[in-house]
């Protein structure tokens, strides 16, 4: 599977069946070449008119299954929601 294909899939949280969004970036370990985390945009501010300052950083170990259209993850939303750029 290519990175481009991962970025086209929607991420669904298995805990509450919430749609988190689509993958916008992937965190790699430069030394090993392994994927460390998927990055998904967080909830928007002011009905998404004022942009986003948070993002979901989902560790690769919490990805449970990758299907044809979606990626299933098992996460606690509060623990993976971080400020952008951190």
C-alpha cells in the first residue's frame, strides 16, 4: 500500500463509531522507515470558519484494520488530540 492510498481513507474510531476524518499526514521513523502515527485534522473552530489548531495523532499500534475505504482505530479521543505542530 502506498502513502497516497492511506491518505484517501477515512478514519473511524471503534470505541464510539465516530468519524475522525481523512489522513492528512503520516509520521515516519527516519531510521527504520516504519510508520509511527497517522495524523488527522482535529475539530474546527467556529463551524470550521476559523481553521483548526488541533489534530489527532493516532499511534500506529492503535490502528486495528485497514479496509478498502476506511481505517479502523481504537483510541481515546482526548489522549490523541494535540495542538498542531507538537
